[in-house]
């Protein structure tokens, strides 16, 4: 797997087939000497890639709840149809 650009990284992180997204994220930060928090910010601002603090997966804007600070899949599991 070749990750040359942040765009590649974002794509790879959001891929459903990637089960080591967090590892990949950390490795990229390490190799490129970017602070993890900084990398997270860049990804979210420029590449529509958000890190879920709850399940450590990466999602795009539509799949992320800023209110809960986690992805909609996490929210799905701990709220029971309250909105419907
Ligand atoms: Zn999540």
C-alpha cells in the first residue's frame, strides 16, 4: 500500500476495507513527523476525514456527529431510536 499524499491517506483511512486505520494514521504521522493532533486537524479541514474518538475509525463529515463527538455508527449503538 503506497500512501504518498494526505489525500491518499484520507482515502485509505475512510475505506471500509481498512481495519488498521488508526495504525496507518499514527504511522503516517510518525514517518512525516507530524503531530497526531495536527494531522487530524488537517485531515478534517481539507480532506473530509474525521477521527472518531469512540471507535477509532475514520469517517467523512456526513457520518460524524459533532454534537456527540463520535461517528453515527457509534451513536446508533447506544441510542435507541429516540429520534424516530
Ligand atoms: Zn465511532
